[in-house]
C-alpha cells in the first residue's frame, strides 16, 4: 500500500483546505419539529438501538410482541408492491427463525405483523410502527415507508434475526411507538467498481448492508482510467479490452447488460435507486485505450493500471466523441429505470476551461434528450446547468456555492468526512489519506444541511459516501472501510439534527455489531466505539 497523494489532488487541495478552515461544520442547529422528540439515549437497552435514529421513538412499556411459528404477515395496502415489501421482510425472518410466516391479505392468526396503509399521511418515505403484545403494525402512505418501517423492526428484533441459518431462540420485539420520516431525499453510497472491479455478488452484499440503514441511492462509478465496467454493444472493446485490467494490473472484469440489470433490480427491491456514472471528459484512459479515434492524436495509449490519477481527455473537438457519448449514455439510460445519469466531470485537468464548458453543455443536452437528470461532480458548476441538475460537492466549497447560484442542488460528499476510501487513522492498513484521516467520529460529526456556509438546507439533497477503490481490493476491504462508518452517514441523511450527539450515537452503533457478525459482514473494530 502507498499513501502518496495523487498529484492532481495535492494541487487541488490547497484551496479546499483553506475553504474548510473558513467554514467549520456547524452542528446542532435546532429544527422546528424537534421539541416533542423522544431521543434514544444511553439508558435505553440495546434492543432499542435503532440506526438511523427515528424522529420519534417511545418505549410504551408492557410486554413485548413474541414472534412465533404462528405469526402471520398481513398486508392491507392498496399498492400491490406492498406485498413485495412484506414478502421480502418475511423472507429475511424465515431464514433465521425457521417459521413459515405466511404473507396474506387476512389475518387468520391471533398474532400478526401488519403492513397497512396509514390513515394519516406519512409522506413519500415515512411510516408509523406500533408494537403491542398482540400486533405489530407498520403503517405508511407509500410502500417505501412500509419498507423503512420493516428495517426499523429488523433492528428491534434480536441480532440473530440477521443470521442465514435457523437459530433456536425466542424472538421478542419490545413494545414501542415510532413515528418516523427522513430529513433528506438523497441518502447515498458510492462504490467505485472501476479501480478494482467488484462483481454482481459483491455489489449485492454491499447493497444488503446499506439497505439495512435506509440508504436509498447506490451510485456506481462504472468507468475510470483503470477500467470500463459496463458492456456497451455498439462499442464492445470498452468492456472487453478497457475492462480487462484494474489497479495493480490484476484481471478486471465488467458487467454484462444482464448483470447490471440484475443489480438494478436487486437494489430496487430494497428501495434503492442506482445512479450510474460514466466519468467524462477526464478519467477515461480505459476508453482512450480501447478506441484510438477518441484520442486527439488518433493514437490509443496503453491500458493504465497505476493508482494515481492521470491527466487524459476525450478529444473535445471531434464529432466521434459525441457519438460515443450519445451511444454509451443511451445504452445506460435504457438499462436504468431511475431518473439520474452521472456524467462525472471531475478533475478535467487536461481539458481547457472553455473546452470543458462546451463539452459538459453538449453532454448535458444528450442526457436531457434521454429524459434523464444530470448528476456531476462539483466541477460542472462552470457549465450552463440545466434545471434539475444535481451537483456533487466533494472538495471545494466555492465550486459548490457557484453551482447553487446556477440553480443546482447539492449532494454532500465532503472528502474530509464522507470519503470512505480515506484511512481511519495511521494504524489502519487500507485506504488513501490525501484528505486526512477519517475516523468513525469524524465521519459522524458533520451536518449535510449546514456544512457549507451560505448554502441553505433547501439547496441540499442529502449526503453520500463515496468508496473509491484505488487500494481497496476485496470484499473484506470494502466491508472494513464501510463499517462502522456507513450507519453514521445514513443517520446524517435520515434523522433530525436536534439531539444528535456522538456520545449517545456510539452506543447505538456498538449495538449493531452482533448484527454484522450474524450477517457475516466484517468491520473495523475502532477503539472509539464501546463494543459490547
Ligand atoms: C477524487 C477523484 C477520484 C479519486 C478520489 C480518491 C473525485 C471526485 N475525483 O474524488 O478519481 O478516486 O478522489 O479519494
């Protein structure tokens, strides 16, 4: 492993560091609706340690609900998708309890878990959850809310619920009332499958972890200089040649269209929208190596397997570049039901400012013609942003502010807190550290709604944690870098800011550990967390 900063970023970070110093992250700005909240605290038992912290969680006392072989799951919701949400929850519980848990429309059982429509509106993702001795009721206006209610319920059950084999034990659910809805619409995690390739099974494992914490966007970084990871039938060498290697020169790989669709469907069942990124006009060596005509001089460079960023660009003034862009974006748009296409746009250091603007404006038009919304890294602020453009802040508050001034909405990925490719500390072996160490507390202690002075919460879509993979090579590496940081990001994206405290949160975080162990998922055993 090497921890040198990539040169491009070393230069770039001069201004970013100054900007951070001038705008410290603000914490604890009170929210209007916060007064009535019951906040989990250290005195609550581990069985109530729900992450993200619900807006309102009240233990109601009294005996728990006991899940038994006679429990049925009853669906009473007009949306047919409600049954799928219930079925998915039942499937999870069947593995560990061994109970039949039939999903049905009517309750023939004295003991039921109800997935029902709510009388009072709960919004696009909110829900109510009531646990009493005879009934567990999740009620929501929208099916997404039922799904999120079920995720909270999972965490109220014993950790063994997450086991993939049958566990003989009682299954109590403590009596509570929860009324909950998210603060932000965008709660994202990014996986870079370009620097090191991760296949369908590995991506599904990643989805399993983020879904448990109500994350609702999976940003897949599908192309970079070190690899092109999606089959494009009209440009086959992108995947077969451009995807053949990865950082370190080990064999790469790519998603066939069917693979990609399998991931999209798996994510959608968990209410996660895939945001595909094809990074342009820089970070494209794999494409340039696959097709000489995309190069300014018509000469294909060799494949690149180093870990540092290299300065390359698509030929901005060639028509073929835009035919290429249109073809690949049309292909990915056709495979992606979600509304977003991420066009990258970061670190175009080999492209002049004027060329860059021209390029991004043309790409934006292509994306609009495809009926999709543009997402791009903060550098796209210099282009003419179309309405609805999402801009991903990562290092420079000035660029983020400029994007907002042009009507862009921000996805917050501050590299010092949300880049999960950064090492926890000097003793953890995996990761880069050009943005500084990001321990578990750092990753939790910022606020997406107020982390950039002069940007108001209404211009913020929510947080996202990018996991770049220059030196993250295996599933185990991904898990080590993701846990225990990712639940914190989920909480920043979901929970009210009032009452948030690391000192309280770290106990709830510690209570998650037996769940990860039951799931067979690895994590970094940080000394900051009071593990049980
Ligand atoms: C930067 C760069 C990526 C690197 C990452 C490593 C952005 C947006 N571009 O973030 O290519 O992989 O840092 O931390």
